[in-house]
């Protein structure tokens, strides 16, 4: 018994649908209460990208290569990056195969696991990587036994994954404390369930069928066959009255009724939508009722039809900028004020993204392509974006890309402040890395879920004082948080305070006074309207 390319494609689509159906469940498994790019959404968006293919009739090698290329460019967040590398490894292992049997699949699971592990400097037991390794080990152990029964072979792998997942709370104390299994591992088990269901001739169907990519392979029809001419996308920062998940159902219904190929993400703070329509203006007009448009993209698909059929989906990128200078910067951030700050410091491209809205590998590639420099420094400014940025850098061949380990906006700004365009590359990297290590990053946000960490109960809605990405204090008010956080300002001489869209300049000035009381007597505080969502205050201390 062997698997064909068509069967493998069906298995991948079924896996993507299974993830899409369970993404909220996976999101709710996140331990930490801070608003972040949730695991379920990131994994679902990463896998769902393959739905741009309406069907596949080639070999399993061709299918694996095509799918892995699309998934790699669509990867979001650490979980999405690890997942994309797993399927990339599987693709490498299947190269040249027309069909795949149990031994081929066992080799593919091993290669996929190896590729995924390479992406993590210090792998931790009890994560998605542990589940992948357990699957590879089981696949190798039973390949001979089930060489003529791939359903039994895959079922055995799934059982091994479920057993490994059940052990994750024992491997990670933080999971045991809240009685949860690893979210990424759960997502991988969900993928295996979807693949097995398809292998059993009962593929998983997306519950919300309107969220599927229904864009067809363009070779199959002419430009005149395109019913809806404009590919319309936008991101909306919700106004106060619409904040919260599921608050934009009427907009969702409107989008689904105005065209096809609709994709609608309704997050707590942000709406991201995609639709093919003949009335992009109406889409923008309706979206504006729910908040402020952050990004807008409208493309005429009929006009671009000829170009599209000459390229594979994963190769369709925006026009590359010709190199005209030695150095350039690409920064990721949220908030118009913070974006302006990065541009004022010399950033060529600013990608909208951060907490809750992790950009994809392709988003970062597009930013790099539009930057007209020989050496490009990428500032992820978020720990959940760094891995995706690294993958993007590896896909760039005509420029030298350097991904800096910035985990926060203050680190990114500090890196740009010490940049010297007259220095050699290695000297620039050394100076910027030193600046990243020297800055202290603080922020205030609100817990988005009830949880328990280190024995302390945290309730949804409480204010979290964050220090260098870790929870420093939990309080019932912003002022109480800052009173505790302010001890970290002792001896500091240069402070930047970015206040967000939900904070006032008056309150920001009051908080800056608290910081000055603790800081060096010659300290300087810059109060800046950052406009960022989710985090009322972001502070850098040097």
C-alpha cells in the first residue's frame, strides 16, 4: 500500500481544516495571560495557505514540495515556523518519489523532525518538538509491521503522538500547574488526526467553509472567467465599542456576501479580512464602521492574470527594489507613533505586526525585497516573530540579511540609535547587539485569560507589569503596576515612554513623573504617542 500525490494533498487539506476547526481550543491552551499571537491562529493560518491549490494530480514528491513551499512562506509565529520546517524536511525526504510507502513516510517523519529541531537553539522537552520526535521514533519502529496497511501505520503514529502529548505536563512544570498540555503539541496531534481521517477516506471539512481559500489554480481558466475582479485585503484596528472576539459578525456576513474567497479573522483588537469582490470601496466603507484602517491592499486580478499563471503561488512577490545603498532596515511593530519613530530613525520598511498579529514569512520577505540595500537588518521586535524572520532571511539570495535578536520595541529602537552607516557590517552588528543587551524593556498590558503562574492566580482583566518580556507584577490598576515597575528606573538616565491608543497624554505624563522619581537626577524622559494597541505603555530604560 502506498500514498499518491493526490492522496497526500487530500491529507494536507484535511489537516488544515482540522486545525482551522480547533484553532480556538488551541488558543485557549496558551498558558500565559498576555495578549499574543495565539498558537491556534498561527498554526491554522500557516497550514491554511495550501488551500490556494484547488487540486493536485502530480507525484507525492511534487505535492510535498509545492505544499512545503507555500507553508514556509505563510508561516506565522514560532509554532508556524516549526511546523513549516517539519513539512519542508518531509519534502526533502520525499524528493524523487512518485508514491510513498511506510518506510518512505518513516524517513520523512525523521527528516521533518530533524529540520524542525535545527530551528530551535535550546529545544525544551514537552513541546511540539517532543511530539514530532515521538512520531518519528514510532514510525521507524512500525514501518515493517504495517508496510501493507498505512491506515494502521498512521494510527500507530497518532497514538504515539497522543501519548507524548499527555506527558507534556510532567515535562513542563508550568503546564502541570494549570493542568494543560502543550498547545503546539496539541495542534500537531490535530494535524495528524486530519491526515489520518483523509487516509481513511473521511477527510475533515472546515466547519466555517467561508474561511477556506477558494482561489482556483489560475491556469485552469481565462481572465474573463474571473467573476470577482478585485482581490481586497485590509487590517482594521477595532474601535473601543467593538473590542473583543466575535464582535464583528455583521462585517463577517457582509464580506461573505459581497464576493468569494473570503477569509475573515476577528481577533480581540484587530480584524483582518480578505475577499474577492467587484466593489472594494464598499468593503473599505463597511470596515471603517468597526475601527481604523491600518493596511489596505486592492489588486485587479484580471489585469494580473497573465503574470500569475507564469509563477507558482509561493513565488508571487512584490517587485524587488534595485540596490542603491549599503545598509537598510526592516522593522516590525504596531502603532502609528512607534512606526513613525522607526521611520524617523531610518527604517526603510515597517511591517505592521506584533502581539496578536504575527506577520508571515512572506510579509517579511516582501519588506526585504522593497528595501534597496545590499545589507538589510531585520528587527522582529517580538520573540514570536524572530524565528519567522530567520526563515525569511534564508529565502533571500540577492541581498545579505541580518536578523537582530530584538524581542521588544525598545530593543529595536536602541539598536537603530547606535547604528553608524559609516561602519563595517561586523562593527554595526556588534554595536547593535550590545545596545540590545543594555536596554531594559518594560510594558503594561491586561491579562486576557485566567491562569496560575508560579503559584499566583491571575484573573482576566488584571494589569500585568512586564519586565524584559516576563511578568514582573500583577495589579488591579495601571498606577499600582507602575509603582512596582518604577524600581527598575533606578540609576537610568534615558527613558522613552510610548503610550498606546487607550492611554492619554495626561496619564502618560503622570507616569513619567513616577519614573523620574526613581531615575538618575539628570535623567531625561521622552513621552511619545505610540498608538499601539493592547499595551497602554511601552518603556525603554537605559
